[in-house]
């Protein structure tokens, strides 16, 4: 339980940072706008997962620590703005770790609620990507998963690996580790070699 | 129960096809993007209805057959892409049958949960149109129900007929038949004669 | 209970009017489009609050009076269209009172459900602003809270005052009065003197 909780708080904080950066790049927002977008980005995916699963109370409604993780992320973004802006490689790493963690935790939560594994993998992916999708819809952007599609499909691949390892009784922390690693490696390779999925209509 | 289930699966499959076609027309998407949009179009309306009604578990979360109906629809879209693209009349028929079925099933489900009939009719309409609305929001289109308004109002008319027939004790399959027929006829006439509703401000 | 109910119905009606006006200004909509947008604007914020809190049944699903309040608002908008259009000052007052009432009622409802006060204030704000946000997303506008940011932050300030007064045992109607007054005064001053919050990145 402990490691799960720390991963979830950390992922929430990373998401808030990434939301705040996107909000401020789009147009020069005030404090409130940036905080709101950071907040929505951080809680959106998990909320949609829990609402679809009917799993109440929502994590952040029940435990105010998630809110503080978000505020902490926003504050750090402000304090180290130009530092963070310049480090695009580090930002990529944090963003990737964030979606990887959320995918695996979301998949696990759905499995705990007894849904079909295929549904659980979809729930994991939605946890990871829907925060960014809502962020993009609110700021009138084309949603992220139609711009860089390996994004969400990397999550699906990681969720699938998690379910396979879990099925074969692999110890949970190892399941976490290898699935998060797979998502990260796929995203790294996709960006490095500019990989894309095949077009629907050839 | 049986006929209801088959109608719902069939409607879900039709919606996935229509979502996939729209997604791919908008811009040449990859497999993942098209599948995601097909999925959202197919499950969006019913999910919003169930979330608003607090009716858990959501249909597609509980029964993985809906997911397979979606994947089947996407696969068919790919295999018969140019065939389906050319048959705009047949596509119109499938689309109309899809929204008609979803409207009636949504209205019936809401009634079974004991809400006021006016609310039930709205829930039926939302089941039918919100999948397309979410699809349009995600792809940055003006939502379908502000472009062709007879669309959603046809659903409301069909839902109302269903409620009236049901109130007077008409046998259920006959209720289904006549309400679905009404929605289809209204849409057909609206498109054929280019009918529109009166403007709000004359 | 009584005053709470009347405030909520009145606020719902005000929101429907404001939604209908925005929908019709954007492009000349038909009756259905205007009614739909008025409806979504009026029930959106409260629905999101209740869905996030898992508080079922949703207010308007349970009590059809809210629907009639919306239809009444739309009808009034039509009957007195040019009158309402011209009175921008009065519209501002109604709009401000609407968001102020929704903020306080939403905050109170969340507190009654036992959440942390910080979460309750956020729920109050979301009740007030999300209807307008959904309206703007559906009509492809930049959401209201990124255009006039003192809007949502005024709600947060009012919710905070409500929680402080309530904490110190102030009588409920007085809590209502002073919090609604604060939100109104902040919005008035912000518009009058064109105040904005500080930018995130100076």
C-alpha cells in the first residue's frame, strides 16, 4: 500500500507541473488559470477512471494530500520556471514517469474492483491520458493523443505487461518496475526515432 | 431482455463505425486514434446517461461483449473502408438506426430506475447524441447537434412516443418498433426536404 | 432548507438565461440548440459537483422542478429577448448572483457530505463555473475562466468566507448573505476597475 500511495502522490505532482507549463505556454495566464489547469490535468484522469468504475469517494476528494501535492507542484513550477523550461529532456522523463505510474496504478485499481482485464488495461490508459486530454480540450488544443499517438498506446502496452506478469504471479513491485520500464522505453524509442503507428487507412 | 441486449450491442457497433469514419475523415489518423475515437463515440452516450443516473456498473465496464462489438465495428470499417465510404445512403440508415435504438433503450432504462418521464426522455436523447458530441469536442469540431439540429430533437420525439405508448400499455416490442420508426422517419424527412427547426430569435 | 431550495431554483433559472443568451449570440441557433445549451449551462456545474462527490441522485434528476425552472428561463429569454439584450448591467447582476448562490450552496453541500473544507471550497467553485465551462467547450469558445479570471477566484474567496463564518458558528442565513455579498463585490470591483490577478510568470 505504502509504495502505491507514494507513486500516486508523486505522479499527481508531476502532472500538475506539466499542466501548469502547458497552460502558461499557451498564453500568459494568471496564477489562478495556471493552478486550475494544473489541478485539472492532475486529477482528471484518475477522476474519470473512478467515475467510470463507480469507485467512490474519488481519491483526491477523500485525501487532501493530493491537493497539497498539486499546489506543491505549481509552486515548484513557479520558483524554478526558467530552470524547468530549459530542461526539456528532464521534463520528458518526468512526464513519461507520470503517465507510466498512473497507467499501472489505474490498471491495478480496476483489477482490484473485479473488472475484466481488457477493461482494466483501458482504465489504466484512461487514468494516464485523460487529464491531458481535458487540459487540451479546455485550452482549445487538439488533444495530445491525436498528436503523438504512441503516447497512449505505450500505456496500453505497459498495462498489458502488468496484467500478464500479475497473472503469472510475479511479485507486485517487480510488476510495477517492468511495466513502468516498458512504457518509458517505448516512449523513449518513439521520440528518439520518431516512430509512429501505422495509418488506419493505408 | 434478449432483444434489448442485441439492439444495444448492434447500436454500439454502428456507433463505433460512425466514430471511426469521422475520425479518419478529419485527418489521417493511425490505428490507435481511430479506435479510440470509435470507442468514445460508442460508449460516450450510454456512459453519460448511466453516470447522470448513478446506475453502476456501467454497461460496457460490466460486460466485455460491448468492447468486442466496438473492435468488430472498427475492423469492419477497415476491411470495407472504400465500400462503406461510398455508401452514404446506407451509412445514413445505420447511423439513424443507431441513434434511434440508443434513444429508446436509454429512455426505458431511465424509466426502470424510476425517474420522471420528462427526465427519462432527456436521458434517452443524451444516450443517443452525447457519444457524437464528445467525439466532436475531442476532434475540435462544432458538435453535431448544433450543425444538424433535427438530429437530437428527432430523438426527443421518439422518446416521447415511446413513453406515451408505454403509458397506454402497448406491448414492448411494438413500443420499440413505432418509436424507432418515428425517429427514422423524422430524420429521413428532415434530410430529404432539408427541414430545420424555427430559429430561437425570429 | 426552504431558502436553500429557492436559491437553487432561482440560480438554475438565471444560468439557463445566461446560457441561452450566449448560445444565440454565438450563431443564430434554433429553439432546440438554445434550449440544450441553456440546459447544460444550468445543470452542468451542479452535476459535476455531485458526480465528483458521488452524491446521488443528482438534484435535477430527482426533482423535475429544476427542469421547469430552466424551461421558464428559456421562455423568458425568448419573450423579453431585446429587453434582456439591452440591459447588460442587469444581466451582469443576475449572472453574478447566480454564480454566488451556486458557490455557496455547492460549498455547503460538500461540507454536509463530510469532505475537507479545502475540497468543499473547490466543489463550490466548480458548481458555479463548470456549467459555463461546458457551455464554452461545446460552442468552441475559450472557456470563460481563462478569459475573465477574477470570475472563478471570486467564487473561491466567497466559499472561503462562508467556511470561516460557518466555523465560527455564525447563523446560516448570515453566512449566505455575507459570502454572496463578497463574491458580488469582488466581481463588481474587478469589472469596474478592470482588475486582474497577477500573471503566473512575471
